[in-house]
């Protein structure tokens, strides 16, 4: 993977996840369906890494596994700590999240200041006066001012609420932020402001980010490297420039054709994206959709580096690329 091991803030190694379906009747057996299929990736210190794919591909499931919200098989390490071997409290000092809906993430009965100080209280950081000062500085860092500490979520716009959620995630100074569709619930102009905010605070480069999105344009704008996920597998991974401007996997190319109207409920490629059957067990995940598929593709290909000598790693999961 990219970067030296000592520089990796996140290591995801051979992670899989399953969910059970059916089994309500006495004689009905539960089916075990695989959501994540042997996913491995790394994120370097101070790196912004994008994970992109259509709805249902498993990208949010991976984010939840990294956060310790769901069970998984494999190994997840953040800042050198194995997620399975440390307490949740210790782990949250190193990793925080920003989710899609800022209103549901904020307690409507508590002021913004109370909410932002809660992580500091939980970890016994500072006196009450020092916490107030830290909240005021963080509000300014995310483009608000200290007066917002006395307000309630209902008094803020969607963009302001998301700025508060970003500030609350950063206040413990974690090494890793997971932003899961952090702009998709906002209108286009407000979402652009949040992306610009990420780029502004990114200048300080004091944390890494896993930015999860369905929109390849957004990920390309913000991130250093990109991984493309399909049916629980990473099918392509490389620098943002390489994946966006020289896509190798047919699914990545398909995502790029869908970009202009991706936010629309009826964009022209939605039928193409949805009309195919699920992958057969043990076959390439894209087997039933790929125009180049052969019998060889009934086996799962490995991720292979297709970068030229001297270029940064560009991985693709395909027998014929």
C-alpha cells in the first residue's frame, strides 16, 4: 500500500462483514450475506482518502466497522491501536466521525457549547473555563464565532449545524476523521461551503480523513487518494488524479459517466447501475455487468498494480487490465 507503515494512521487488513437475513419461522434457516469482502487499505498520516461507490456497495459499512459500531472479521488499526483490543473510550481519542444528517447528530435540548464540551468532559480534559475557551477557538476554526455556543441546533441552518459537527469531531484532536456523506444532505451551495471548509482546515494537516461519498467529483476535489468500492470489494485504488483522469476498471468508468446528474433521482445511467444481478459467489463482483467478462472472471481477481515504473501505486481488480 501507499506510504511507509510507520506513517499509516489507519490500517484495514482483510476486513469482511456479514449480515443475516430470513429465519423468522421455526423451520426457516437464516442466510448469511457478505457485505464487505476481504477489504484492505491504508491511510497515511495527514492524508485525505476518498472511498466512493454507489449506494449499497458497503462503503458506510466499512466506515462503521472502523468506528467499532458493527462486528467484523479481520484487523483494523488506528494510530497503532487494534480496534478489537482497546476500550471504546480510548479509541475515540484517536478517531471521530461526521455523519450525513447534522440535525440528528445534535441533541436538540442542549446548547451547541454543551454538546461540543461533552467529549472534553468525557475524557476529563481541562477545567470548565478552559473547555469554554477550547469551544470558542474551535467555533472560529470552523467558520462560526463564540456566540454560537449559546445557541440551540434549531436556531442554526443545515450548513451551520454541519460546521458544529465538524468542530465537535475535531475538538479532541483525533488523528482520524471519518466523514460519511457529510455533504449529501445539504443543498449544493452549502455542500460546497463545507467542502471548502474541509480544504481550509486541511491546510493545517493535523489529522487524516476517510471521506465517504457516492460522488466521484466531490472525492476528487477533496482527497489525495481514492478507492472505488463495488459490492463490498475495492475494484480500483490510486491517487486522485490517476483514478479520476485515467480510470482503469469498467465500474470506475461507469461512475464517471453518471457524475453530471448523480444527485438526480432519474439520472440517465441509473438503470445501467441497477439492472444487473448480484455477483455470483466466488466470482468477480462486476462479472454480470462487465462487457469484457469471460469464464476466467468466474474467479475473484487480485488487486494488481498497473502504475508505470516510478509512478505512484494504481491498483485495479481485473484479470484483463
